[in-house]
C-alpha cells in the first residue's frame, strides 16, 4: 500500500476496536450490575417478559403480606374472644353455683351477683377496646348491616360472611319448603258416658328434657291424665292436650315442646294398658320433623329453629320463629354493607377475597331474641340471680358461649383453610416467577467473565493491529530517498 491520505487498514482496525470496546463495556456493566438486561436494547423481548414477571412477583409478594396481616387481625380478634369464652364459662359456673339455693347464703348470692355484673362489665370492655391498628374488631364495627328483617319470621340473623356488590346490596331469600313438626303421639281413650277413661296403668314418659314415671288408677279421665302430664312438662319436655276424634270419642295428644328431629316423645306402659288396649309393655316413640329451608336456593342445615347455610360468598345462621318454621312460605332481607374484606391473591376480584363478619360481642348483643340477651343477667334485670330464673339464665349463657365458639371456629377455619394455604401457595408461585425472571434478566457470571476475558483480549489485539496499521504508511518514506 502506497497511499497515505486514507489508511483503510487503520479504519478497519478502529471499527473493530470500537465493536470490541463496546462488548467489553457491556460485559463490565453486566458484571457490575449483576443484570443481563440493563436497557431495552440489551434484549427488547426479554425486557418485556421480565417486566411482566416482575409485576407478577411484586403482586405475589404483596398478596403474601396481605395474608400475613389478615392473620394478625384475626389472631387479635381470636385472642380477645378466647378471654370472652373464659368469662362466659365463669358466668356459667356462677349460675350453677347459685342455683344450689339450699347450699348458699343470701350474702353469697349477692356476692355472686356482683361477680356477674363485674363479668358483664369486663365483656363489654373487651368488646369495645379490642382493636388492630386503631380499628375496632368485635364491637360491631366490622359486622354486616342488615335491612328488612321481619321479626315475626326471623328471630335473629347472624351473617358471618357475605359478598356485597360495590355500591349495592345482597338480597337473601329464606324459604320454608317443609314445615317443622313437634313429636306427637295420639292415643284414643275408652268412651264411657261421653267421658274418655284409662284403665289402671303405670307408664314411663320420656322427652328431650328427661323421664318421669306416672301411675293412673282405673277410670282416670283423659283430662286428669293431661293435667298430670302437664305438671311434669318442665322435667320431660312433653305436654298433653285432649282432643275430640270422630265426634264423641276423645284422644290424648302428647307433644314435644321443641321442634325438629332431636325432639321426641316416648311412652312405655310398665303395667296395664295406657289408654289404648293391648299396648302393655309396648313402647311408642315418635320424633319431630325438621323444617325444610332454602336460603337463596341453597339447602340449609336445620336443627330445630336454627338454619345454617355456608358458601364461598354467603355464610349465615338464622333462627326461625316457631310460627314461620311451621308455615310454608318465604321472607327476604338485605345485606347492605359492613364486614371485613381481606384481599389474599394478586388479582383483585371476589374469587381472591375472603369476607368475614365480626359479630358484636357486647352483653347487649350476645344471646338472641328467643332465649334472651346476656345483659338481662345484670342486677335488677329479668334474669339476674336474685330472680332465680336459673334455667333461662343458663340457656342465655350457653347461647353466648356457642356464638363466641362458633365465630372462633369460623375464624380458625379461615386462617387454616384460606389464609395459611394461600400463603404457602403464593410463596411457591413467587419462587417460580422469581426464578423465571432471574433466568431472563440476571447475568450469568461465569458466562460474562468468560466473555469479558475474550473482550479484553480482542481489545488488546485490536489495539496492536491498529498500531501496526498506523505504522504501515511510513513505508512510503523509503520511496522518497
């Protein structure tokens, strides 16, 4: 080459040096940042995918954090309810102790009533002060608000979970498709001069509350038998009425006081024939019939007057009035809002949310309209210890214990079956998404070190080539000598 104005080999060497220098800079940047993709031009398609995966990872991590916080909220409420349970158990003990009237003094009774008042104050204090991050939990702030509940049909309604559309309400239809029945035995007496009589007999009468042995002389009228049986109703749970059957003949109807499959009436003639001939030693037993109840078309689990329905979007317990339970018909009410919503999944949608209603656990709310409310055990109220209405007081406390235990069980189920399981599944998803994003975006150090070594050698060799290319035109000087 004998041209000196244009050094083509040097230009080529410079171009290759620029390429090699850029490659060297790229390797240095990747090793310095630990990332294979530092800018969009490094890998446009990979950048798009990795950003989507980063978005998934961020929302998955937030879902895990949400679930963890939901656990803390529920654990706070459950801890308070544990103390409420202890207080209610103590209350139950005081009622049983005081019912032993012959064994306690007036001073002890008054002291027990003071203890009852103190326990009720403690229950109200716990309910009104239990909070998480300043948000009250069991004072009713996070319970569901209802409208349109018909008291003549529904004695009480407890909504544990409900999905309420944003800005709307949720209509709940409670339909009785089969009326509840008491257990009933019909026994026809012997008619003598228009008065039905029984022969001499001894029977064992059983009901849901207990058993009694009754004896009747020959010629006892059904009206007298009715009176004797009704005198033991509070011991057996069985009542009796006399009813006309086929004109002059009369029948003795034995009925359980309660409804449903748990209710029963049993009569066993120990000696003689009870009303009907030929039934000596034959036990007659009848059970009640549970009501058939649909809640928004879903079959409810019915026990007496209580109906429970559970689904992912609606979980409630309703107590039917006796009149409504024994009548084919329906009633509706609306859930207008309230409750607590926990977002557990990355996608904000009802399928990724858990709805929980924290019932108010004050003394004015525990219990129900059928058995009574807990605050009626205070001094001067209808069910205080001085009134000696111990069975009712015990029923009220038992219902309160059941309410607290029921919500604790439901919250425990939410923690175990929803939140804890969700945390584990989201952690696995986060692990896989993070690994996928790492493969695309993170630098492989071994590969980059190898490429860096290659780039260093190429830069050095290109610099040597450029030096040679720059020196080559100097050979033209030999022609000028």
